[in-house]
């Protein structure tokens, strides 16, 4: 099961990667007293990565709960690891689709990620 736990770590860092890339190279000094002010003027791919940053925060809690519940209920590790990996891959591709403004692909990848979460919950519930 340690692989699925590693996937939790990867998924938990995705929001910070997205926002870090979005903010990198912005003109002007960064003001740590008002860290969100810098994002108010983002446009294009930077703005979309900021939105992906927020979406990652929204999608992490159900994923984390599903993985933990699947582990606790002793869902076979192959299922847990496979669905956790598929979720992370879908989310990485989702972030890229967000950055490159591919809305339909982004929505499809979101659905794949959600299906992985639902699969983990269903596998745990039917143990």
C-alpha cells in the first residue's frame, strides 16, 4: 500500500506546483504581506494554472479519504495502487489541459479522476 500513500504525497503537492509555475517570473517584487495580490493580475496560462491550483485543493480531500478508507478496509493493494496512480496521472494531465486551455479534455480528465475516487469508495464499501 505504500505506493498509494506516495500518490497521496504527489497529489498533495500538485496545487503548489501549479501556483509556483504560475507565479514564477512575474514582474515586480513579491509582497509576502499580501501574497494573493500577485495573482489578481494573472492572465492566460498563468491564470489557468492558478485555477488548476484551486481545483487541485478541491479534489484532494475526497481522494485522500478514498485512499485511506480503501487501505483501512483492506481493499486489495493492486486496486488501491492502480486507482491512486490513475487518479494522479489524470490530475497531472488535467493540470496540463487547464494550462493549455483544452476545456473539453480538462473536463474528461476531471471525470477520470473522479471515477478513480468513486472506484476506491465503492471497492471499500463492498468489502
